[in-house]
C-alpha cells in the first residue's frame, strides 16, 4: 500500500516536469516523521528542486526552487532519517551581493534517498557559485573601466599599458586589481599580468 502511494506521488511529480526537464533523484519523508501531515516528496530535476506534499483530502501542494536561487545545502543524517536544509537567495540575478532570504527544511527523509538529493543540490550550488563569481568578476571589471589581458578585454589597465593614463590612475588600477585578487576574482597570474602592463605604461 505504501509503495503504491509513493508511486502515485511520483506520477503526480512527473506530471509537473516541463519539456526537456528530467528527474534526477528524489526522497520521501518517512511515515514516523509525518504523523500530523501528509508526507513530503522532494525531488531534484535537471532544472530545479520540487517539494510535493499531498493534501489531507486529495490534491497536492507544490513548491519549487530554481537552482540559481540555491545558496547552500546541508544534510544531517540521524538514526531514523535525514534532514535536508536549503538556504535560498533573495534575488533572481546571479550577483553574489545577494543576501540569504530564507529556505526550506525537510525532516525525516529516507537516508539513502536524501543523500542522492543532497548530492544533486551540492553539484548545483558549486556550479552556480562559479557562475556568480564570473558575473561578479565581469561587473567589477566593467566598473573599473577595463583591463586588457592576452587580447581579451578585461578592464582599464590596458590604457595604462599604452601610456595614455596618468600615474595616479595607474595606482588606482593596481589597487583595483589587488582587491580583485584578494576577493578571489582573478588569479595570481592575472594579477601579475595586469601589474606588468600598468607598470610598463608608467
């Protein structure tokens, strides 16, 4: 009977997938943790995380989370089940200046299933963290005016390398490049290349 109910919930979940979206992993709440409500079904798809809870008198309630809005995932595994906690950003764009807005918490999931969903979440967290880092880098470079590295437009130190920027501006460019290095937005090699171009333009 229990398996039949889970299969029915999975069928409802699959009916929510959009064209091209695939179901990667899912976890169901153990009955012992759902004495006062219908159990949650949490699923990781190729495009989002979906939480589905069936109503007491039929139907179901759905919440979904786009992967780009997921900031952090935590998993606590206990004796009887696993808890999955997701922290969510409060803006739709990619900038890392976004602040944590809240999140989702699912208790008592079956452990092996919860671990599979957690792995999918962590993969998305890392992928979108890198995308936000690149976005931050692009925005900072745009604000700094541009530097030229290896023929690619990265910011204003290119002008300094050409000799057309005053010395004071070159100092500003070096400070900006140092800040980018400190914040992990550029590598040591990129910083040294920027510094060499600025110094060459003095």
